[in-house]
């Protein structure tokens, strides 16, 4: 069904409903990740295993990357219940690895970094949703910068340069702050008008939620690196 068959007001209402579903799924995933991280952090056996067994820790990280890659690629064609299950499975897996922040940083600095992230996310997402400017060019630049950020982060694992650490941290905040606005606009535009309430609509909202969830988590981690107080 073509969007031109709908009035401008109907399109705005359906887009607003769609983005609300996206935020709903994203918020649920963030809550699940946070609860999982907190629970694991209270479980000494798991924390010791993650700290002492590098194969386990990096295996989990690689598994998360493979899982999110699979979800991103296969979600549009999979069963909607499977899509929901994998989406929340990823949120739980992410919570397990993120539990280590409770070992490294103080609770107060984690909380303050989270609220800074939430405020930044809200402002940039609202901007991305309502702006009349086309953010495509900015998005392309930010994606290229993200590739450079990933390469620099991997290189610094071996270099252990403090200067590069701080450059990557501040660059990460800048990149993901911009990506939140770009991705919000892209998600708003990818909504197919007329399929509200269908399985396809749910899967579209899950794709959007996963994208914004990743933006939020990454921005939070970079802000925590800058402002977090280490134990």
C-alpha cells in the first residue's frame, strides 16, 4: 500500500506510533541489560570467571558480535516471536559482559554517566525525528569515522597508549551522539505506512530498537570512560 494514499496527518500519526514502539522495545532491552549486569555483578562466581578466564570473556564478546550481526541480517525474514526472543537474548548477553563495569567503576559514576547518556540521547533523537534537514551525508561521514574508531580501539589493545585511549573516548562520544540523530531519522523514514499492527511492523520496530539500543550502549560506555570514577 503506497503512503501517498494517506493524508499527511495520518502519516504523522502512524510514524509517531511506530517510533513509540521502537523506543518501547529499546527501553525494555536497556532495562533487561541493566538488571542482568547488576545481577551478574552480585554473583561472585560469574564475575571471577569473567575476570580470570580471558577465553570465556572474549568468547562472549565474539558471540555477541556474531549474534547481533545475525539478528540484523536475518530479522526481516524470521518469525516475529523468534525475532523478539533473539533481541532480548542479545540484551541479556550484553548485560553479562557489561557486569564488569560494576567491578571497575563506582555506582555513583555509573548512574551519573547513565543519566548524561539518557539526556544526550533524548535531545539528539528528538532532533533527528523533527529536523527537516537530510542527515544522510552526516551519517555517511560518521559511519566512516566509526570504522576508524574500531580500528584505533583494536590497535590500542596492543599499543596501550593513554593518549590514543582518550582520543578514542572523546571521538566515540562525538560519533555516537551524531549517529543517534541520523539513525532516528533513518528509522522514522523506513516505517512502511499502512502496515501498523502487523508482524512486519513489529519486526521493523525491532530493527530500529536494536539500532538505537546499540547507539545508547556505546555512547554510555564512552561517557563512562571519560567521567567514570574507578574503584
